[in-house]
């Protein structure tokens, strides 16, 4: 189902009661499982100040809340974390689940409500929020960085921090991204690669070079 439109403005899909139950079930499952996960940090980032933009593959989202509150919020203190989430029905469920984790969802993607979402994210980052972007979401292709994250970094001046996770025991869903959920007592390594900045006056060609470079850095720390 597509998000509704009013006066040319895309309105994100809203949950019904069963969607609310599903969102809480996702939150509860991840919360319980995360109590058993052993998370370690492999860090190549020093001297970067908040606000920052975390770039994390879509299929690693299940682990990102544990990692952010385990070390990210302390290293890059901010009023909160904002996450770009699709305006679709599936995005509505994920958005509600993230609210339980005290994350501020911003609804939009490259194909739907993109400009509005970019404006909302920019406003939040001007207030000091960190941002989390899945550069290959919400529909892929898997492990292919889209240009939205580069645009956000250029507008805000914030540093992009590439993040992925290596998990020794996990379930992989039958979805386009093979979504990963660490199994109980899994050892989870959070890998942070060298940060990246996008100059305010970067040209289209320069942004494309940076997009390809971000994808390369993400893949260097991606272990499936």
C-alpha cells in the first residue's frame, strides 16, 4: 500500500492496532535477545564531534540500538538519534518499534517523500541530533549506497561514520537484504571505518566519487 497524498504532500502510512502490536513485539524480541549479546567495538574513528551521520546497512538494524546506547551515545553525545525510515506500511511498523527505543523516526526514502524527509532530518541535526541512515534501504539493491546520505552530509556539514556488524551466530531472513538477527549469546563486533565529510560546494561528479568511496569503505568492514 502506498502512502496517502494530500495537496501534493506525501503522508506516511499510519499503523492500525495490529501494526502497533507487531511493532511492540519486534521491540520486545530485540530487547530480550540483546540482553544476551556480547558486543565489542572495532573502532577507526577519533576526533569526530557530534552531530554525526551513522551509515549502516539495512540488514544490520537489529543490532544498531544495542550498539548505539552501548557506546555511540557516549562517544557522540546528542539530544537524541534520528533515523530515516520508509514512508511505507513496513516502514510504519519499524518506525513505531524505533520509538520504543527512544529514536526519532523521519519518514521518507529516495522514491517517496525524499525531499520532505531530508528537510526534517536537516532540522533535527541543526538541533544537535545524530542521524542514522541505511544507505541501501528501504528496498535495495543490497549493499549499494544511494545518494541521499551524501546529500544530507553536504547540507548539514556532518561527518559520515561507516558502521557494520560482524555476528558469529545469527538468523538471516528471506528478505531482499537477508535481514540479520543475532541469536542468543551471539558475539557481535561493531566495526567503524574511517569517517567521511562532504564539502558544501561539492559538485555532482565529486558527490558521485564520495558515494562510491563510502560504499567501498562499508564493504571493507562487511563480513557475511
